[in-house]
C-alpha cells in the first residue's frame, strides 16, 4: 500500500481497518481528523521526520506509543539537533 497517498481521514480509516492501534506518522493534520472522526486509533505524530533524528529519539517515540490509548493523540516535537525532546499536548 502507498500510505503517503492517503489523505484526510483515509489514513486513519485504513490504519484502523488494518489493526493499527498507535500509528506513528509525520502528518500533523491528523489531530483534526482524530477529533472529527472519533477513531479508535491513537496516532503518535512526530513533528520532525528526518531519519537520523527519528532514530536518535526512538526511545521517546516508543514511550509515546506505549502511552497511547484509543482516541488519544500525541504530538512529539523533535528538535533539529540531538539534544532533548518535548511532548506537546
């Protein structure tokens, strides 16, 4: 499947149908889709998608996924350097 082609609520609908509970994505518009559609999935959105930064902060991303509950949404702000990470609620 070409996930990057999915728009609006389609990504959440397909992820939910595929059995995903906490999809990790860089699509920051999912916050509005999650609220509007009242999905069971709990997206974890990372504001920085550069591979090296995602890998450097993988532990924080894993923690966010473990906190995910149906209908929740979490935005992780990963700085453009290797220092620190903060969760935006």
